């Protein structure tokens, strides 16, 4: 189909106007746009970023050279200029050159990349060990050195806003679907080993600013390490499709100074101990049932009797209580 100049001009102007409206729309203006990898907040994330940029520069130069030669050759050797095609079938010299040069480039990139992978895998001399266990759909964190366990669920305002016909604008929720009721608190400047596993299905623990991702597999433990250089809140999420609540499984890491971290550990231990010592077990059961809004299908798995163990599964919340 032939397009006249006026039609081409109209389509060009329409495309420009449509693009401008899209880019200036409120939703786009408020979106967190990014065209590159994050540099992160750890030495490993910086090294991964630098390795990525080095590779990008190399392939960009290769692309410019290859496409430049290709388009130049197409333009200067076109039939309309009367150029006669060559009759040779191959050149051994050229074939050796275009085999050795890519091989040398790959080796030059593979050596630093392999060294980086080896460093990422070295969890020795860690000062703190965290065990992250994935559940449908929450995270459990065991502070191995501190004998402390916390659970991290999707924040309540995100839960409410995500309900069908809730009438709540998701934009009013703080970091909608990216916030938790309890953050994983870690100290800055310390080498931290993070082990990942799962209780039910395969999950994946991923915080982009830390520079790595690890699968959480039932019956198997993966591990990696991090040293967070900057204080702040770093957000991530489960990166392995794990069921209908996959998108409701965020990760929040809060990096604080060491003194603040130690104080938080002691305060959390005392708070958990107080709850266990003060609250009657029956009150705990009623409170949990109310807070997680048990549906009509949720049932107690054992008949009620003395020393009965009630196990409640709802929204990934596993609670075991002995009722006197």
C-alpha cells in the first residue's frame, strides 16, 4: 500500500502526540522508571553492576562495528551502482579471524565474571546468620545467633486494599503490595549470611539492592551473603511463582546501625516473651481467628478436647497452640 506525504506526516504527528500524552499521564509520572540495573547498597551489587556495564559497553561496540560494516556494505555495493558480486565461496583467513576475536572477547569477560561468582558463593567469616523460610505467602526469619524468630506478612493496609470490592484506592496504601508488617532488620557494615529454604512450595528470596537472588526450596538450603553499606529500607519480593498469593509476598530489609540493631533484638525478644507469658492461650486463639478473618471453610483439624492442638492455615499463617 502506497502512503502519500500528507498521510505519512499525519501518522508521524499522531505518534508524537500520543507518546507525549502517555509520558505526561499522572500514572506514568508517578511510576518508578528505570532503564538500567540498580547499583544497590552492597559491595557485591556494585561489582555485579560494574560487570554488567562492562559487558554492555563491549556488546555495544561490537554491535556498532558489525551493523556499521553491514549497512556500509549494503549501501556501497548495491546493484543500482553496478557492483558485480564476488565469486569466491570462503576465506580461511577471515574465518580464523572472526573465530579467534569472539573467543578472546568471551574469555576476557568470563574470567572476571567467574571470579565474581566465586566471591558471591563464599559465605565464610559471616558475623550474623539469618535463615529465611518461605511459606504461602509469608516469610519466616530465624536469627540463628540471637535465638530469635519473626514472621513477615503483607502489610494490613495492602491486604485491605487488595480485597475485591473493598472500595479502597490502592494508592492510599503505603508501598502497596511492597510493604510488610515486620521488616528484616539487619546491621550495616557486617557480613551477613542469609540461608533460604521453604516449607511448602518453591519460593525465591530477592532484594535487588543486595545484588543477588536465591531460590527457597523445600528440604534444601541455599545460602548467600551480604554487607549492606548504607542505612535504609530495601524492598524485594518472592521471585518464583508460588501460587495465587505470589504477588502478596514482599520482602522488606531495614538496615540500621549496629547499636540500633542490638537494641531492636533485645526489644523484640522481650516483646515476644511478654506475649507468651501474659496472654492466655484461648485469648490468643480467638484473637488470631479474628485478625486473620477465618472463612467459613477454615476448620479446626482435630476434635476439641483437653491438650488438643489447633492448627490454623489461612493466608499462609501457621499457628500451633495447646489448649488446656
